[in-house]
C-alpha cells in the first residue's frame, strides 16, 4: 500500500513537472516567434525607407538633368513622398497587427 501511495505521489509530481515544462516551452516559443515577427517587420520598414530614399535620389537626378526643377517636377516629388508615407503607414499597421497576434 505504501508503494502505491508513493507511486501515485511520484506520478502526480512528474505529471505536474511535465505540464509545467510544456507550458514554459510554449511561452518560450511564443516569445521567440514575437521577436522574429518584430525583426521581420523592422526590416520591412527599413527597406521601405531605403526604397523611398532611392526613388527621391532618382527623381532628383532626373529633375536636375535639365539644370532646373520646375513646378511639375516638384509635384512629382510630392506624389513620391506621399506614396512613400502611405507605404510606411501600411507597414507600421502591419507591424502593429503582427505584434498583437504574437502577444495572444
């Protein structure tokens, strides 16, 4: 009878330890997933900024090719910046959504 009680207590303790370990592993994996999601989102955002800078430099070279920048070229720059800001806003919203999903 004493062996049966010791076995039951041991089995219960082992079960609790196994459940605790599984929970800790799941939490660790969720944390790793969140970190990877944030890193990917940051890389995407930085890529968007670099893309905008490249487009502005390209615009500048094209606009300055005739020696002056006229009004239509300034409007083109405004459109480039507006599109870039919209793209950045979209990326930030995606980052926000991804981090919300990672916290669940």
